[in-house]
């Protein structure tokens, strides 16, 4: 088996495991929060989850659209986050896969589950059980709203990611720098130098 194929399979398995763990964490945390708050706060939590999905989708696209060049001069001057920004761009495929596929898809699934919980809370408040007309109508409305906000947000996010990729990746680079330097979490242990400078 070719080395590149082995690396690809290893990365796919790693992403699958990370997705499983993060999905479980997201689900448990969101369900725990939603079970202890009123429906208005629950709705805000759903919107927050949607925003997280949109933000990470933007970062994933920005990584594939950004150029290394603006960061080389900053890295030479030891600007905080510049070196990490270059690492993100050189690992754009993996970074985008994590942001778009892992966090983005998990946010979509969790927001759907969370919105169902909120609908049930509202229906129960009006003494209408599961399967009632009110519950069905609210479910359709909230599901449509979440879908519209997700798709619309990602559409706007794609435009912003392409046109402001340098700023977004610099922001992500600062976050990565903080995680690696302060929290000692290595996100890019083996730097991939296969991507050419644009």
C-alpha cells in the first residue's frame, strides 16, 4: 500500500474517532443545558450552535483560499500567530476537513436535536404532548428556521472567507498559537510542506 494511501486512511480513521467523541460531547452538553433552561434560552443555545457551525465553515474555506505570502514577513518579525497561520495554510486540507466536516456537520446534527428539544418544551408549556398539532407546526417552523439560518449563514460566510481569508486565518493562527504555547496542545506535530506558496 502506498505511503500516501496509508496516511489518508490513518487521517480518515482519526477524523472519524474525533467526530464520534466530539459529537457525543456536544450532544451531552447541549441536552444538559437545554433540560435546565426555559425555551427562550434553549432557542438562543440552538442559534449559538448554528453560529459555531457557520464560523468553522468560514475558517475551513478561508484556509483553502488564503495565501502564505502575507504571513512570511510577519513570521520573520515574530508576530504572534503568523507562524501558526502558515501551518494552517500548509495543512489546509486537514484543517478544512476538521472545520467543515467535523465541527460543521456535528453542529448541524446537534442543532437539529436541540431544536426538537426546544419544540417539545414549548408544546409541554401549552400542555400539548408529543405528536400534537402544535408540536408538529412548531417543529416544522423551527427546523425550517434553523435550516435557513445555517444555509444563509454559510453562504455569507463563504463570501467573507474568500474575501477576508488573510484576516480569518490570522485570527485562527493566534488561537492555534495560544493552544500550542499556553495550553501545550500540538495541533500540527508534523508540518506538511507539500503545498506550494501562492
